[in-house]
C-alpha cells in the first residue's frame, strides 16, 4: 500500500491512495502515513492524517459513489476508532479530521459506508459513535491484522504492547460501541477478517466475519440501511 507500484492506476503511478470497484461495491484505499502531519501535534483543524489533497480526494470519492455503489469501503491502514486506549498512531490521534469525514457522510446522507482497517495487532468490530456517549452510530469498522496479530500464548496484547489493562478505553469514556475484539490464540498469523457482500437481495447486505485461523469467532450481518451514519441524529 505504501509502494508506488502498488497503485493499480497507471495514471498516477507514484500516488499511494487509489480506488477500486468490484461489482456495485467501491473501495477507497487510503494512505495514513505518507501525507500526514506529525502525530505529536495538538489535535485541531491543522493536524491531518491524510493531507489536504488526499482528504479532498476521499470526500469527492464518497460523493461520487453515493448513487453508483451500494457499499463503499474505506480501506485504512490504521484503526478508525478513537477509543483505543493510549495508542496515538491511529485516527484517534487525528480525531478532528476523522470527525470531519464522519460529518461529511452524515450531511450528504451517504449510505452504505464501512471502514476496513488493520495495524492494531488484534481484531475488532466497532460501531463508530454508537456508544451511549456517542452521537448516532451507523458507521461500522471491521479490523484484523493477520500477519502480526498477537498470540495470547506469548503473553497477549496488553503485555506485549505495555498498555494498561484493556485494549480500549473504559466503557464510560467510549463514544464508539465496541461490538467485539479478540487477540490471537492460534498463532501470530491467525486473525483474519472477511466481508461477504450480497447486493442481489431486496435489501443488500454485508456479512462481517472474523476468524481465528479457521474458527469463526464473530459474525454480524448488516443490511445497507443499517449503514446510515445520520439516522440517529
């Protein structure tokens, strides 16, 4: 994702963000490292994980796919939730920009958006802003890190990372509804995420599945009308 040759668009061979389509689902593959300002800066409108060009490209992509793709997947190398403990190398350290994108989805009534992410070294599914302290919900994130997921037999996520007690903030401090999370049990390459999309149904649906090796550890079916980030406001 961070190599120029990884971009399938020959028109912009050195740009590390791009779009893909499969059937009537669309994918925006973004780069959260190559264009960002320092993650150590205070979180405000001048702090960006995407950079101005990429952020505008993403917003334009969301608008352009609003009527042409039933599901729109934002593929992020870093976790989108802002409730992940003390980890700052995520969208949680760029919450102002994250909220700008969420508000754009809400204001423009862009249905069917889901975030697919990695890098957390474990697997989780969360409903963004869906906790009691949040605003609405309706924007889901599914995350899995199969290549570098932590194995509990090696000490588990908390020991290896050195963060306190839980991977996420205490329940009363969360704005996102964490539906599920799991460290690897069967080995350091075990946690795999999958989304099965069926747009031939009267109400299109996406089935989110997480596996620990070949064992199904989580599944949830979301119909396209569940993916309305403005519905609870």
